[in-house]
């Protein structure tokens, strides 16, 4: 179905158990797997800082994959629509190249990693691209911003 989708319009398949993700010309939602936690984030600057792929040892381990697709967003532009109280954290600095603390913010119900925060890069959240509900937007970011 994704291959035939109109890429100019949001494509939001069964994005979570809540199935209420959305996107507009300026914002989109990111939702954990169970739907208990949902964020709204900007899809352009100045709130959207960068989109990047990382294959550091932390990203490999935390995603159980060879790399992680990430979005850096300024804190002041991220809105917790629901479930902020459902987030749990795990922080450490032992495996971080800078030696600075990195905090992972997980949904305590389903375990989805929604974002990371860093002592080194303050006032931003590093969101996981896989939590973005609009698949067309996520694919655009990967292909247009990361690989070109």
C-alpha cells in the first residue's frame, strides 16, 4: 500500500493502537507503539534542526538494528499531547563518546524509545524517526534530507 500512496498527502497507516496520528503543513505526531504517549513536533525550521542516520554503538544497541534514523527538534517546539507521565528514563555516560550523560525516554507500557536528551547538546530532543505517524513524511526526511 505504501508504494502506491500519494506522497504529497499524509499516509498514516495503523500507526499505534490508538490510531490517531496526524500531520499538517507545519506539525506532525509521533506516537509510541501502544499509543499511550503522543508528541507533536514541527516539520520545518526553526523547530526542526536536523534529520540524520547514526550507526554508533549506542544507536545500534538501543534499536537492535545497524543504525537509527533520528530527528533533532528544539525542546520548545515539542508538545506532549498525552502520556508524559507514562515516560520512564534511563541515563548513562559510559558508552557515550563525549562522556556526557545521555537520557533515553521510553514509554513504560510498551517500551518504545520516543526520544533522547543529551548533556552535550542541550535544549533539544533527539526523536526516533520510526515514531513519526505519517509514513510519507518520514520517508521524505530520510530520502530528501539524509541521502541527498
